């Protein structure tokens, strides 16, 4: 069962990257605001917080382009 939850979280993160991240970039004032919006979402979503520490998540979002 643990494997299924990890798989679900991986799918949710992929959906965020395919859908939410481009939407953040499209509608944000600039790249920093897009990253802030994405981080706000990810830091409140168990699909991200179960597999990433706060520092890892900050680093991940900082690398987005």
C-alpha cells in the first residue's frame, strides 16, 4: 500500500509540473512571483511535503525556469 501512495504523490507532482508550473509562469508578474506561487502550493501539498524537506523544496523551486 505504501508503494501506491508514493506512486500517487509522484503523479500529483508530475501534474503540478505539467499544468500548474506553466500556469504560474503565464500569469505571474515575473519568474520570482511564479516561483513564490508554486512554492506556496507545493509547501501546502502532501504530494510534495511527504517526499521533500523544506530545504529540498526551496532548492527545487529555485531551480525552476
